[in-house]
C-alpha cells in the first residue's frame, strides 16, 4: 500500500518528491513493473524488473536527485529513483500493478476516482507528508 506521499517539498519543485510503499504481508511481494500514476501521466514511474518488497518493510520511490534535494538529510535514501511529477494541489497518485489499482492517495479537490480511495486528503503544507493509515 501507499503509506506516505511528499508532493510539495520545500527545497525543490523538481527533485524532492517521494512516495513510500509498505508491505503489510508476511510474504515477499513482487512489485516489478508496477507503475505510479498521477493526474496527468498514467505511467509516471515504472518500478524495474526483479524488484521485491520484503515482509513488513517499506520501499521508498523518489524523484531523481532526492538525496541532494530532500528537505531533511536524516530521511532515508530511496530504494528507487526516477523522474516523478506530483502536482501540488488537487491531485493524487495511484500504485498500478498488472493494470489493477492496488492503492491510491488523493489530495485537495479532485474528482478522478482512480487517484484516491474514500475521500481525498486535505492538502498539507509545503514540506509535509500525507500519511496514510
């Protein structure tokens, strides 16, 4: 599942975005070739082949150059980096695997049902994560 989203970093509008996944299962999960979809791009990020999440672990997907531009240097390094485009308002991100939406998080006033479950989150201030329970 998507556990956290940083869509509006303080230090950069180009390199500081991040999406964290969490594997709540007791078994390893193959996330090879899964995609992150956003409001404008159906395959914004494609996770490479032979990528697995260990049981009860996190997987951090970030924009390129995240370590250089992250708001807080104590944040972990990414597990995977690729150019990413997350819109700062009225948007969302979905994890798509085998053409199926696995999870989605939306924020603001968005109507695209593919990018959120339930209701969209309230937009958070610059530099804050949306944390999904």
